């Protein structure tokens, strides 16, 4: 079968022939139809420090996809052949303290599909049956392909109570954009989104942002006074991984404000700790999705009318993967879908 592979520990990816995956007794073989590129895939392509320390080679990448069940292992009895499925990308151990306590998203032995074992940018991918998510009929194929990042957005956005609160989202990438719509639906008062890409800021407005701003041109304090905010943001969702964005967030949070951190900040990113301490801020790191609570929430939000389709800005056949990855790196693209 064909697969998009990181062949060796160096930059670059190749579309090549690889053996079909073997299917363990408790695994499911998925025939992949639609895929989506994540920032993680760019890091693996670039072969940055994180990738070099994390990713074994050769490896088929990709963890955002939807397909149909082709075959199931002997011990799998509750998943039907032909079902439309995607999969939770984190394989958890089931035996550590957090797993046994029902907090699988905090498993210390997590293995990532498409990161530490062969992933879904392939004609077929084998995943543990436990990880399989049967996609409800009300979710279309495009959205089904991006349930993984939608889950990141749902998990981050719903970490803190935001009913009637003023929310700041830094970073209008796909997850920040989806978080914007979720925060609005969940009952936030104002949702202010910052980014430095004009295209992404336009999308943020489309997703329901009260204001979408490039703070190099318009400082947050101006936006806040414009919106009649006198004290500060109550909830912050950091989605950019940009130290300047986090510093702006810390500076504009109200006393007692709560900040969820999803963007991956570089080593040594400094913040004003005095504000964290004297303003009594809460900082919460977010990783992945709650298993499988987040999946249920995401499906229910979609069923009730949440529309994340505007974040899908481009489509490419996987044979043009280089152009697709470049578009994500350099353009105003948000989510890019790949097909066979
Ligand atoms: Zn565990």
C-alpha cells in the first residue's frame, strides 16, 4: 500500500510503498479516505528538536483521518466492518495510576499514532479497538477527518467555566478558530481573538469572534475599552505557542483569571511571574483530549449546530503533499485536507 513516510532521521517525507499493517487480535484495520495535516506533522517533516527526540524512523505519519473498518482482530466483537470511523490518537497504557483512575488523558506512558507508531497518512492504518471512534451519522466526512483537533479545542475551551465571561484566545490557527465558535456557543460574553495573519483573523470573525485583532496594530487595551471591559479577561486560551502572545495574555487577565495553555511554547519563554502570583492567576496545561468524554462533547456540540467547516481552507491529493505542507507553513491556510 502507499503511505506518507518519514524514512530516516532527517527533514522530508516520501510517498512510498510499504507493507500493509498487521492487525493484532485487539486491533482494527481502517481503510483511510480523508486526512488532515496537523502542526505536529509539519514538525515531523521539518525534523525539529522535538521530532528528533520523539519519532522513530521509518514511520508512517498522520493522526487526523477518517475511513471505514476493513477488518477486525479476533477479539474485537463490538465494531462492525464497514463502519465509518476515526481514532483517538493517544494509546494509553491502562495500568498507570491515572489510567486506572479514569484519567487516561494524563497517562504517563502514552504512545501517539503517527508519532511513535505508524499513522493514518496511508491507505490502511491499524489501531487498537479501544481507540476507535465510530463517527455518528450527523457528522460529515470533512468534519470527521478533523475530530482530533476539534477535540483539542473542545477540551481546552471547556476546561474553565466561561458562561458570561470575557475570553481571550491567542492564536487563530485551526484549534483557536474552533475554540472561538465553541466559546461563543458555550455562553461566553466577549470572545477576543489575536493573530498576526489577516486571513486567519477574517476566519476568526467568521467563527464568531467579538473582535479579531492583530495587536501589533491595535493593542488589546484599546479593544477591551471598545467592548466596555473595565477589568480584564476572565478566561484565556493560549493557542499560538508564541511567547509575546502569552505575555499579552498574562498582562490583560483580570485578577483571578484562568488560563489554559495548548500552544507549545519554546524553551525559555519568559512571562511576568509577578502578575501570575499577585493577580492570583491559574495556569492549566492542556494535552490531547479527555478519553472519551471530549469525543462525546464534540459530537453533541456538532449535533446542536456547531459548524467548524470554515476552518477547512484547502484540499490536496496526497500526491501533492509537498505543496500542501508548504501552503500550511507559509500561507493563510487553516486546515488542509488530503485525499487519496
Ligand atoms: Zn497510563
